């Protein structure tokens, strides 16, 4: 299982908060303005990537039908680092162990 990156989480959290505050999902243009993207096509690319990963659902082909998959928005942004640590813990090669140590140190810093 993969976890959203910090940027992906920012987009998911914005969409989730917008829906909770307004009762409907934001338009791509609203997302563009709020997150300072340069074009609507950039927003579409990121949204489609989140849909492909299963973190967003688009109900149909009409506007304002995005939904954040339950549980994704509640995960802390560093959860993908925890996943990477677990993945490397089972590896025996020296490089994986060094990476695991570095990731643990990074987690200790961000969780302070």
C-alpha cells in the first residue's frame, strides 16, 4: 500500500475540507486558486492521479462530484515515511538498513 505524499495530502485535505464546509466539492478552478497551481490542466492531472490511486472518487462526468475516500484524509502526511521504514526493515542489505535509519531519524524530527 502506498500513502499520499505531502503535496497529494494537501490537495486531498483541501478537497475534503471544502466538501465539509460547503456540502459539495470544489471546481478545478477553485482548487487551482486555493493551492496556487498555474493552470486548470495541472489540477486535472493531479486529481486524475489521485483517482487512479484510489484516494479520490469522481461520481460521474459532471462537475463537483469529487469525494475523498474515507480514511485517506485522516492519515498523517508522514505516513508514507512509516510505510517506507516498514518496507526496509525486512531487507537484509546494508543500503536498505542505512535508508531505514535515515527515515527513522526523519520521522523523529517530523513527529516532534
